[in-house]
C-alpha cells in the first residue's frame, strides 16, 4: 500500500529535531524513536501511538478514529485524518507520541 508522500514530508519536518528512523510497516511508513514506533502513515491516515492511558482522550479530539488493524482495535493507537494531520495539530500529535515514547525503555 502506498502512503501519502505530502503527509510524510510534514511528519518528517515535525520530527526534524528528533532522532527518528523510518521503517516500512503495516503497508505504510512508521517513524521509530528510540527503537519504538511513535507515529506513521497508512494510506492518507496519520497513525499515532499515544499509549493506553491517553487513548480515550485522543479519540475525543477532532478527525480521529481508533486504529483497527485487521478489524481489531489497537488500544493506544489512533488514526488522524484531514486537517487533524496538518499545522499545529500535527505538531501536537507528534508531541503526544513523543511523550508516550519517552515512557518506554530504549531498545
């Protein structure tokens, strides 16, 4: 599956000050920080790893949906679409992903 190259560029810019690596996963692109997936893109959707505790709150934000890979929702992961993945909103999602990522042990 191809992923939105324009969204990928915006996501790379949002992570420019972070040591992030790219990995092809889930038929899209995953951005890894400290060895853990922080966020990525599937098709035209931004996927964000927010962690289990922030999951319900994240779903209350505009332009979000549960990440349901293969029909099974993944607790701690959300999809963000449209304007929710642009500008200040994108930066806020990246910050939330990095906040959770910092709680994980380095790989």
